[in-house]
C-alpha cells in the first residue's frame, strides 16, 4: 500500500503535467497562426499606371480622381476626407491607404480592368488581357473608372450603381443641362438633395 507522501507526489506530478499540456495547447495554435505569412498585396504602382498613366494628382473632370481613379463618393465612404477633399489632392501614400480599405471591403473588383491578379499577386494590364467571350456575363458597375471616355447612350432612365454621382451620370448620358438638369428631373426621387443618391434608384435622364 503506497504511503500518503508517495500519493501526494504522484498527484503533484499529474497537476504539473496538466498545466504543461494546457500551456502547450494554447501556444501551439498561436505559433502556427503567427508563422503563416500574409499574402502579397496589390501592386498599386501597376494599377495606377493602368488607370491614370501613373499620374497620382490627375483630375480630368470625368468625376474620377488621382492615380487610382477614385470617385468622390467612394473617397468619402472609405475615410478619404481625413486626408483631402478629393483623391487627386492627397499624396500617393494616402491614396494607397484608401485603396487598401477598398480592397479589404470588396476586393480588387473596383479596378476590374487594371487589377487582374494571379496567385503570386502579379497584376496584368489591359494590354495583356485575353479577348472576352462573345456573350460575357453582366458585371456590376465598379466604383472606380479608367480614363476611357464612355460612349453615347439613348436610354431615358438609369439605375444608380455603387459609387455613382450626378455629374458622372449626366456626363455619360449626355443629359442636356448636365448635373443640375438631371437633378431637376429627379427632385422627387432625390428628395434629400443632389449629393444623396443611392444604388438602386432609377433616374430619368431626359424630360
């Protein structure tokens, strides 16, 4: 029959082993997580070269600004006003900081033509894109645009897409009278003012 002293020694040893195993169990997953490197980020220089020829302070009046061609609504939505009123008035690093926020929220879909990535993180410019299929699937309008001028449209109504603003819609639709006339046509819908437009709203483009 074991003595009380021997019994206490065994209990103490078991307690120590339990503590050690518990600590190892907690440290193991943390160490594994810490050892997993983060994936490579977007190549912002290449995206800017595609979107704006690398001109970080460009403003052509098409409603999209800066090297990454970010429209005012998106710039405000992702906190850009803390840096500057518009993207083209911010520094390169500040524009990239907002770009990173956009990527965390919705990936690289904001730059569909200029941010095609491979598993290694390399981006492919528009010149290297493959020819699209005859009947491509429709895509939602991105919040950012390249500098390519949009074509004329004969539609009489338009459904607001994320990132749209009246000036850009009026320019694309060639609405007579521009953004002011477009607002006057849609005062019933835009009852909160010309700056408060939301995806899904249907706007009249002509009287």
